[in-house]
C-alpha cells in the first residue's frame, strides 16, 4: 500500500511529498509495449473529459521535476526536458514529513503567496502508518500525532490550502490491515485532525477513502468515515497513488457520495492515463510499467460533487523498492519520463 513520498529519503527545496496507495521487472523509463498504443487524448484524460480551466493551486518552481528539467537542459537533453515539463508545469501535492512539518509548510505558503493560489498538502503521519509496509512510520503515539497536527495547521495559518488527510488510514481500518485494538484511536485522531485543520479560515480538508480496486463496496467506508469526521470535512479523496481510470473512480465516488448524503470528493489523476496494470500481477500498484500521466489538475470536472482532479501522488516519485525502483517517495527520473512520454503528444 505504498506510493507516498517519505521525505527523509529525499531533499527537495520545499521538502514535501505524497501518500496513499490502494502494489517488480525493468524500470519503466518508457512505455513497456505490453499494451496497444493509446491516443494522446485518451492518455491525458484517463477516462473522462473535464474542462481545461486553470487550477487554483500553486506550482512549485523548485520541485524535483522542475530541477530535473533544468539539469537535463544543461546536459543537452532538451527533448527529455521538454517532456518532463508535462509534470513540472502542473501543481502537485506537498507532503510535509518528519517530526516538525512547519518549516516545509511555511516555505510552500510563502512561495504561493504572490500568486494568491492555494497550496495542496497531504497530511501523512498517522501512528502505525501503512501497516508496516513500504511507507511505514508515522507519529510515535496519539499525543505526538495531535501535537504534529497542531503544528501542521498552525503553519498553514490563514493561507488558502487544501489538505488530503491521511491516505490509507480509513481504508486500512476497513480492510483489517490495522489491528482492531487501535481502530477507535485512529478514527478519533482523524476526527480531531479534521477539526484542527478546519479551524484555519481558508483550509479545505478531504479525508482519504482508498480506491474502488481496493474496497469494492463503498458502503463499508460509510461508518468509519463518519466517525473520522467526514461530516465536518469538505469531502473525501479517492485513487491516491493508484491507477484506476477517471470513469471507474468517478462512478465509485458518486456511489460513496450518495451513501454519505451528497459529500463532495476529489480524484488523484496523476498517473491513471492508461489505467491500472492489466493481468492482476503481484504489487500491480507498485511502480507498474507503461503507465501514463492522467488528467492535469483542474477544478473544472463536469460533475457537481467532484470538486477536482488533482495530482496528489507526485508523478515520478517511487512507490517503493519494487521493479527496480528506489525507496518509497524517492524521485525516480526515468519513471517520471516514462509517465510523461506515455501520455502522448
């Protein structure tokens, strides 16, 4: 269930990263050839036809992708640099990590301030995170998490921000991966986190709810999401760090929304341009070859309850040490290039 960017592994100018998965062959520096070619439109859409309105989110000029573009231009790799601009010119989520998230968050807020755009964050520090898998870690206990969340929200302050709250956390309660003895504590922590974040005047919060491949029956999510504070949040997030198509996720989102009384939601479309890896192979979520960038971030979705397509998983960050990849969250230029190239002209 990996796919997050764990910051101790990397050192970005704005040290932030991504998180929730729903996970091993040669590194996919280019499409694998295992599937028929898709049109450019299909590769970018990932199964839907949203509008092209400019998203209200900040683009980090010092992201890993942006710095890679500069490095490749200096090295004369102009064609590759041009392809990678398909990532570097779009807003992607920041994933503040470590015991003290404040410096990273404040740096992003300062960077976004002149443009008056919102910063997209992922809060990913719940105790017992990722059931000990590739993105294991998190706060040491409940009190440490509450303190971390207070610092997280405090660093946002009055700035406009959107926070995707704890990828995997609710879904791991539902699928039984998280021990039953900590279910109540986890849901209480999430509920408190919603309140802490929503106390900031311009912060939007989306509780993560997994993806349709992971939890086929959305009804199983209803009670845990309610206990986790969904009624006080702005909605839920789907497909974080996964590859399900827009059409599949949107249909699932509408079902879950109806069960929650019309809750709104967002979809991670960062890498779903060709959908999931076919064939049901082991760890199909973990650095699958031949995938493509999906719908660029936009709030013009064409659906009333679907607030945005977002790049929550940072395209080019590894899902973990599978298929030749580096540690979870580490920047992997060849994979990023493969995603961009597979998206078509």
